[in-house]
C-alpha cells in the first residue's frame, strides 16, 4: 500500500511539474494594439521596440506588436502633416508572474521571451490641434467656444481650465501651457 501511495505522489508531482511548463507558454508573444489620434484624424505610425519595427495606418484596430520589456516608441504623421512622437511604457502582467512562481518555473522562460510583459491595449496618440492653415495653434483651441471675451475673472478661469485640459490630454506641451497661462494671467 505504501508503494502505491508513493507512485501516486510521484505521478501527481510529475503532473504539476509538467503543467508548470505550460504556464510560461500560454501568452502569445504578440499582442494587439488599437491606436487612434487624439483629434480623430487619420495617418501613419511606425512602432519600434528592441524586438522589431511595425508600421500601421491610423486609426487601426489590432495591429500586432511583439511583447518587450522596453518602451514601445512611436513616430507618427497625420494626413495633414502634423507629427507625433512618444513612447508607451511596457508593463508587467502581475498575475502571469505569480503563476510562474507557483508552478515552479520562476518566470525564467517568460523573462527570456518577455511574454510576461504587455503594453496598454488602447492607445490615443496626442497630436497638436490644427488651424485653418493646418498648423497647431493653442489660441484657436482656447477661443473656439469663447463667448465671453470681456477679460473678467470667470472668463480667465474658464480659459485656464480649458488650457489645463488640453495639457492633460497631451494635446499641448507643458511649455505651451506655461506660456499661455502667463499670457492669460498678465491680460487680467
């Protein structure tokens, strides 16, 4: 009876060990990425990380990107000639690494292949606003829906809120925000 228990124990241990190998290969090395520009325009983007380079028309759904532990850099051009550059940070799938530890492989295979890493799935790439001439213009964004141009404090406050919203959405830079904020506060 003791030998039967030992055999069952060995079979169970072997099954757990065999299954642990599966824990590292359940993730596909490529992940889908859905990308659009902040103003809804169309264009082209090139994505790069240490694992490769991919190009895609924007807006797109499910361009397949190789997982990596480094940032996914993008270099984009809208149809009307505006550019956008930046990076999407790589994130660790915590549950995936926990499963690797539980199943005894300690994430070794995942660490080599970066299958435990991921990028944010839905990405909105900030692009500068355009004027009638196609160039970016912070002032046109601020005055687009202004009806009260008397310079009263409420008007300045509303413009500052709108300016901050543009900065938070990545449409304008910190420098553009500071410059326009200074102009607004000095005009009061």
